[in-house]
C-alpha cells in the first residue's frame, strides 16, 4: 500500500489486518473513533464483519488481510462455552500481535530441556590430584595412580578432570612441565638438558618442542633472558 488514505469497506467476513515491513505511523477512523499509533511488523488489527474503517498512513506499507468466516468463529466460541446469541466481536485496532503470540506460546509451545550441566571434580579431590602432579612433575604420573588419588575409576576420572581443568590430563601435565621449565630456565642455575629432566621431559628436544609450541620461544631464549 502506498502512503495516503485507504478505505476498507464493510464485509460479510471478519478481517485480520497484519502489518508487514518497517514501522509506519497510521491513523485509523472506525466507529467515529480515531486511533493513531506506530504500527510495527506483526501488529494485527481486527475488523469484525460489517465494520468499515479508514486508514491514513504516513509512508508506504504492506498489509496482509486474512478473512475469517463468522460461522467458524462462532463454532470456536461455542467450544469455549460462549452463548451464540450473545457473541459479538468489536473492532480492535491497538495491535493484536502480542496477544496472538501469547496465545500461540501458551497453546503450542514445547519447553525444551536446558543443557545438562557437566559434572566436575569436587574441589578437594581436584586439589589432591594437582598437588600430587606438582610434587611429581619430574617423574612418572600414571593415570591409574592419579585416578586412585581422586577415588574414581580411570574412565570417570579422565572425563571429570577434563571438565574441571578445561583440557585433557596429558595436556595439563605438559603445560605444568613447560611452566616448571620456564621458571628453571629463568633462574639460570641449570643447563638446558638438566632443566628438561627436572621438569619431567624425557629429553631436551622433547622439552624444546613443547616450549616453542606453548610459549613461542626456544629454551635458549628463556635461558638468555634470565642472565
């Protein structure tokens, strides 16, 4: 519809006028009453059978008109317990979109279950495991021993540790060993090969690969910075 005046003549059917598109200021004259409002997309006006209205729009707009048979409306009203003889629809021009949406939600919406929260290690058990890891970074850290410290089965422990730390156990251990190596290299008291052993790496090149991957520098760079 272009901007200007639109006359909607009376009809034998009820009509729903659905506004589509950008908001537009609209004035409506119906039953000698003037309604002026900013109509948004989805706003619905009701013109009962036999009603007529005059719309004046300040800018072009699109309106979808849906016609309803009075017999169909009466049938629905009877199902809801209304008396056929007392049933009457009045013009509703303030926007039925919200009311219709609420009705659709209450009648047809299905509540989806929220995401299941992920289980994590209790704080005390997590601290026992991480304390043991810190105390034994320079040695072996068998998964079964750590799971026993946590009081869990191996598979359950691996899952809960990953959920708690945010990374799998082996990645956590590597990160802690790289951090231990960084601190030892910064102190400058040990040569690189001994730092690798003290941090729990199998050999110097093994440490160098992970230091470069996580810190972006070589062990030599870290050693020189500490001097």
